[in-house]
């Protein structure tokens, strides 16, 4: 997310010191959390990252043959906990009669945001980072660190911290924790952030820390069902609390193999709307 010009002009510079202190506190807290996990970590299973990627690739292939609906709600919240603006859209991922998979926005997105604006980076994260799948084609770009075991919804899980080996220009990555079911290496939960955070002289594009939950679909696959974030983005001029809820619902298996062409409309060009970017306020 990026701040609007009006929001920057309205903010008093007195908040800068508080932002620095909170940033330091967040870094210390994050480091402490990972250190605590490391203290309980035994030896990792051999080739854990590779086994995760194998399972994630099968999961991604299966998911490419399902239709589903995705709803996105982003709220900006003031110091009193009051919602001051909202972005909301509903998008169907479906198939054309020629078996081409495409996205279709239902109706018009609703946008009443006043202090921040949605950017192409935000929409890319909504599509690829928040429902992150560590498939084989991505695995070579990441390094993993084993953090031990935890139980999630009665499932014994390996806990693996992943991050990009290096940041590549123009690309978005996931950095955070994966909860991996020990019985078959399925990821059942992820928690982290899209990186890099963009901090340039004339541009700031900050993204929140989020958690994505997955659910067993058709007794075999674990697909995302909810992404949730409630975080404060520390812009240079002003901290902005935001809350995001993304729901993935109505998974239905399509009967034939499909070709994935996001942004294409197949037989229905008039129905497709590209990922919108809200104009500055």
C-alpha cells in the first residue's frame, strides 16, 4: 500500500520518533520469536524443503483444475479503532468453454480509501504471495530453516522458515513460516510477509504481516480458505493501521485439464476487468 498525498500532508512530524521505536521493537520481537522456535528445533527431516516443494507442486496442479470465488476486503483504521475507508472486490476464478482458466470481477470494486491507495504490488501479493505455494519452480529461489514441530488443528506439523536467497528486481517473494503436515508434507498454514518492502526516495510501498489458513479439499488437497492481516504500516510521515480479509470459497473441480491464463477471458472478453489500481485521492 502507498500513502495518498492528502494523508501525508495531514500528518504531524511528531510521530516519527514513535515510529522508529516501534520499528525497533518489532524487529526485536520478530527475532525473539524465531529464536524461541529455534530453541525447540530438533534435526530436520532430510530434504525437507524439496519434499515440501514436491507436494506443493502437486497441490498447485490440482488447484489449477478448480474454480473458486475470492473476496478481498481491506480497511484503513484510525487511532480510535474506527474504519475510515474500505476497498472491496469479489473475483471469480473460472473456465471458458475452451477450458482456459481466467479471472472475472463480479460487479464494480468498492473503494472509499482516503489515506492509502492500492497499487499493482498489492494486487500481485493478493494473487501470488498471500496464497503462497512453494512449488518446485520456486524452491531454488528460497532457503529454509527448520524450526521444530507444532500441532495445528490436531495435525502434527513441521515448522519451516523460508525466505528468498536474494531479492530479484521486479519480483515479489514470501518470507515467513510454513506449517507442514508431517504425514504428507502438505502446507496447512503460512504466516509472513511479502518482500521486499519498497522504500525509495519518492516511493513507499509497504505490505502487512499476514496469516493464511488452508483447508482440506476433497480429502486430498490443502487449498487457501482465508488470509487475515491486522497490522500497522509505518510510512515516513504517518503510521497507518490496516486490516485485510481475503476469503477463498466455493471450490469446485472442473472436469477437464485446463490452461491457466490469468487476465485472459477465453470466450467472454466483455466480462473481464483487469486488476484495478485505485487512483490517488
